[in-house]
């Protein structure tokens, strides 16, 4: 679980500090930086799977091409950020297994991970250079105090666990003229890595039971998903040999539902629950099933409407399929970590936005009860420029507002992302103290969707971040 993320020098996120709850809606106008926040989360995920430069290449393409390393650093006028830094506060599952099937346990579940990159040239090409990497424990007393969103004692006691003296698990220091990353011992000798020469981060390259806490953080960030749902992938039937879990495009939907059916305690319960959820979006949904065709070795999602005919997934609308994918993720106890989704309103009629928002909230962990198989530790983060979505989330618990702000740095002027939170939100009580945002700017965002008598909750905003110019 990601509880806090500070991003410095990445795209237009010059210095952004965001606190996350179980469900977080990032709202704001187009081009403000909402997608860049998702890219930062996705980049941290990619670093657990790939070398640094491969992670850069797999980021969001620009005009059909992978981004150049230089383009990742905040820049405007003559100013360019000298470094790019990500600092994440995490709650991880302590019980983990490495790629060889060896089970182990992390020392503590609450940790702060930080990684810094610089820009360097090698053989005539640009690359990101690993400058600094650290992983330190957050003391349990501090973690419980800084877990700012409302949660029960049972929730905190079930996920804030373990102990550590305060010594780091990973740190960076100077060894003569070279920076060295030290992976500290956990019951055995540690290891040193020359930072500038490393093609991987420590977190990405040492997912081993020899370093259980590093492995636990790796597994947490590896589980993060950024959903880019594609209609063709969601409509496609699943072959027997396909993965039995939904991927980032929405593929393997039928195989995932089929697996959940095999694991259910009450026959028919999974499809009944999914049909009930779909009925909130589409009237007269009668039944949902998975058709198993042994001849073609395929599994196909089918839905029966009021005409009594089962219609295959290829006949369903994009919005229906998106809703079904999300409902399936909600029922899957194996889905953990963060689920990021851009513009959940796509393909959904405005009158159906409230059930879509409720579904997204239901996917996330319930902070009122203990974490377990029936309440997995997972989050949902959505971004939207839809006033309808904006008005259907709870400003006290769920909402962040992002817009561009003019700033000056080293004689240059430019625009960067600024984060705003409602004054009624738990986020407003965190440090540093947020500043108030003028109500008129929220009214301008809501536009035609603004209610005749706007609630004060929507208007009392505060912002944290940069000095305006």
C-alpha cells in the first residue's frame, strides 16, 4: 500500500507531495499533470521488472516514440531539474516468496523507499544514472501516527507489523570518489553495488529471500497496475493456456472469471455477484456465464438480457466491459497493490457514474476492518477531468485536485503541477499545512455541471506546493 509519494523533478511534477488513502480520485483539467502522477507510479513499478533504461522506454510513448531520458526531467525556459527523485512511504505484506519458491518474512511492514536519478552521457547517448537509493524502516509508532486516513485499530494492527532498530536496509554512501549502494545484512552479510555503473536499481535486481525486506517492497511495487483497458482485449475469448488473471489491457477476462468460479464456496455465486453489479449499469441483466468450448479450447463471457438470449462479450458495449473487468478485479482476492485507472467515466452514461464510483471504492481495501483474504490490501487511484466524477467522490476522504501553477526558478518562468486538497479532508491536517484555493476556481472547473447551490465541501480547497508568481 502506497500511503505517500513525493515526486521531485519528474516531467511537470517539480515538487509534488501526495498522500493516498484506500481510494483516491485525482481530478483536474486536461494537461494539469494527472497523467504524469500515474507515470511516476508506473515508472516505480517498471523498475522492479526491468533495467533502468528499459523502464524509461516502456513509459508512456510520446508521438509514437519512447520518451528520451532528458524529457523526463522538469524543464522550462533555461531551467532544468538537476535530478529526479521519488520517495514512497509503503505498507507491505511481510510474508513473501521469491522466484525460486522460497518463503521468507520481512522484518517490518512500514518502510520508506527513495531513489534518485541524474542525466549522464555514455558513448554519445543519454541515459539515467542511479545517484542514490535507500530503504529505511518507519517505526511502528510513527507509522500508526502518520497513517492519516481514518482507519480502525483492527486494520492498523493487521498491517502495521514487525520491528527494526532503525538501521537502514539499503543506503548510499561515498567510497572514495565513487558512490556505493549498500544492501545491509538481514541475518547474513550484505552487499555493495557501485551506483553510477548499475543498470538496475537495487530493488529491481535483488528480489531474493536473502534480503526479505527488500523482496517484500519489490513484491509490493511489482503488483501495481496501470489499467489501459482496450475493447479488443476485453472482448477476446480466453484460450485454455492463457493467464488466469486480468492484465493491464483487460485481457483474460473470461479465464479470470472461470478461475474464480473454480475457487468459489457457493456454486454460481461469482457470476451472480457480477450480474448484480452489471445490473446497476444496465437494466434487465438476467444472467452472466462463462461458455467453455472444448473443441476450440476457449472460454467466452456471455450475458443474457431480457430477450432470453446469451450475448457474447464481442456484442457488449465498451462501458459494460469496463464495468465487468473492474467488478471481476473486486472479487479477485489475488489482486493486490495499486490499481490505477485513467478516466473511469469513458463509455459510461453520466447517469451511471455513481455506481461506477461505488464499484471503484468497493475494490479498495476497507480501512474499517482487518486486512485478510476477504479484505485484501489494495488501493484504487483514478484520474478524471469529468465534473460528474468529481461530484460523486467524498471530499473528506477521496479527493485531490491538480492544476497548473506558474512559478519562477533560477530566473526562468514556467508552469508546473500543483496539488490541492479540500480543507475538510484528512489530507488538510498533514504537514506541511496546505493553503486555501479560491472557490471560484472550483466553480470554473465544474462549469455546466456545477449545482445551483454548490456545497461548501466542494469549494473549500487548500493547496500545497509552490510559490505563485
